[in-house]
């Protein structure tokens, strides 16, 4: 029995070491298409989450978080990628070999928006926007069926850790907000519109537009008092599992944000007002017709979950919104 346990332990160590060796930045290609996107390897580690100098109560208290390694998108998801999920014909136009696989063709796609979801800002190289959190997760499912790789939304902790990139200041470049224009499209320099991803300087992990351009979905439920429950503790891979439609956590600020909203610790909550002009009843599961500032980037965990766990993540039924 003791020998079996030793063998199992050595096997686990070997698997862990192999995974660690494979943990490198890479470009994900979507087989048979002209589509691809870069993913950055983020090392595991410990950081202090939140801000003690902020005036915002929901960023306190600062608490210790330990995270496993993961990958995260170098850029926010662009329209070029997102429209391949949104429109079957657009996906086929990106197919350079063969046809769209049957299992991909069977995926439930978003209802076609009744508005111009670029809000007149255009699509070329720009981040996709206006989607609900459910819509963003279903895009990740489309990627999984297309690639066999489990992609998901970042947890709130993963987002802040990746954005800080080992720093403890209010911004990953320091505490001086006057420098933000070198790294982000916000209200003072954006002309109130999105811009192609990757035009500003990246953070130390090689991530672009973590501040500004579009605010980014995380997976967590928003609770202004959540950090208080973690005070004095060390949390391992924390996530506040979403159980309600509102609110979920949005991070990073957008092209319409001020410098205070575009900080590493700044938190924002999704709002039913973003669907106020939606004439449908119940409201759309897929779109926020009054949220031209919401987008997302994707994460891949170091260890891929089981098929059952993956589908449980993707196939949660949407909560109907009657507001």
C-alpha cells in the first residue's frame, strides 16, 4: 500500500511538472480558419487584493489571495472573433479549409441584435461590446467546441492579479494617474469611443487595455461586502459563484471612465438599467442595448477540468430578466 501511495505521489508530481513546463504564452489558432488570438502565461502566486488608499468601501479590506497559474488573453476579445460566434455566415467566411464542423454548427448562437451593437464606433480591430455575461460565457463554449480547449471568464481575483502583474500600486505603472494616457483609452483621450486593441503600452505581463477601452466581465457575483468575509484570511483561488442575475463584477473601466474607475482594484457592478430600452419581455439574455462600454477577455486554467465540469460551467440556464 505504501509503495502504491509513493508511486501515485510521484506520478502527480510528474504531471504537475509537465504542466508547469507547458505553461508558456502561445497563440491559439482555430483549426481550418484564419482566426487566432494570443494567450499570455500568468505564473501562480500570492498577492494582496484590494486597496487601502481608495475611498471606495467595496475595495476594502485588503486581503491575501493565492492563485494557481493560468493563461489570459493578451487582448480584449475583438469583433472579428466574436462575430464568428454571433453569425454563422461570418464564421463560414473565415473558414479557409472545409466547412464549419457539424458540432460547431449546432451551438446555440445569440439572438441577432436589433441595434447596431458597435454604437457607430466600428469593428475593425476593436473590442466586441454590449454582450451580457451569459453571452460572453457562451462565446467561450463556442471556442471550446472549436478548439477542445476550456476557455472561461476570469474570476475577479485572477483579473486583478493579472492586471497588477506583481505591483502593489494603484496602477501597474505607479500611483500617478497623469500617466494613464500612455496605457489606456479613457474619457480624457478616447473621443468617447473604443479603439483597436493593443495600441497602448502593455502591463508587465504583456496584457493590453486592461484599463479603459471596454470594461471587462469577470465571473464573480458582485457583493460590496465580500472582501470583509475574507479579512485576515488567505484565500486560495477565490470566486463568489454567481447565483443571481444582478449584479456581476465588471473590471478595468472603459473609454468613458475617469482615472479613478480605471485602477487595478476598482470594482463595478452590472446594472439592469443597461437593458432599459430593450422592448422584449422578458429582456434579452444576450445583449445590453445601453452598455456600449462592456466587453471581456478570456482565461484558460492550467489544468483543464473534466468534461462534466466544463459543460456544467457552460450549460447553466440563463436567469430570465423581466426588468
